[in-house]
C-alpha cells in the first residue's frame, strides 16, 4: 500500500521535509513508536491538524520517516563512497563514511537504522519490512564490493564475502553502540583499525596498507 500523499504545494513539501527531519531525530533516540502527531506538533510549533495532514496515520508517518532516513544515509554515506574505485577502496570508504555519519551525530540517537532495527526486529508489519529491506540492501552492497575485490584479485579467492561483510558491518555497529551507551569516542578509531586490519588480512597482498584513521 502506497503512503497517502496529502500535500501539493512546494511550501507544503518543504514543511513535510522539516517535519520528517525532526521525526528522524526523535525516532533515532526514542524510537519510531515514540513518534506522535502531538509530539511533532509541539516540536514544530504547529497544530496537530497541520502535522496530520501530511501523513494521514501514525504508520504512514513511521514509513515516511524510514524513507527519509534512507535518503540521508544515501546522501551521507553511499553517494560519497561511490566516487571511489570499486573494490577495497570503495568498501573502505563505505564503512568509514558510515562511522563518520555516527561520529558527527547526524542524528542524536546515532545510526538511525541500528536503532530502528533493534526496535522493530520482532515486530512484523510494514515498518519492519521497510527497515529490513534497506538494511539488507546495505549488507548486499558490502558483499558486492567484496565479491568484486575477490574477482579482480584484490582479495584472496578463499574470502567468504558474506562472512567478511558480516564482520565489517559488526565493527561499525559496535562502535555506534559503545559511543551511544558509554560515550566512548575511542570506539570510532577502534572500529577503523579493526576494519583496516580485517581488509588487509583478506587482501591478496598481505603487506598492503589500508587507512586506519579518519578520512579528511
């Protein structure tokens, strides 16, 4: 079922984007279930009717928030990484840009999809399906770069792309968790070092050097 679109003018579209920006920030820290028309109306200094008219239901608000977060993820992480050559360099850029996205506190709750996944992993329905779809697409993207690196001689032929993607993904998730729960900023550098070491281990050239510090 497609979301109900209840806005028409450019001004209304801009208002909708502003509402979603606040909704993403709230959801990252307090959960998608914490979103309500009343809460957003208060935050935005709008009437409840004004907020409701942009979405039509709480579920549509949640789905729109997930889609808006996906767009931020694409703009902040995926699109910059795509400027790098395919294989190990692009893979490293994807992971480092993800770390940077958490480190710069794009959302006060850290990685939006990490928070949303934990909240909805046991809740069947349209919102969970959208979160799972986007998260799976990211894992597949990591696996694709690993397979490319393997088929082009950058990684050893014995590398298991799904296993390596799982491990690299886990390093960033752990850094996000440590930063949010313990305010441990050193977790970011630990994650970068772990990623660089694991990629070097998988490399066809074991002495290859991969960056282990924050990109400038």
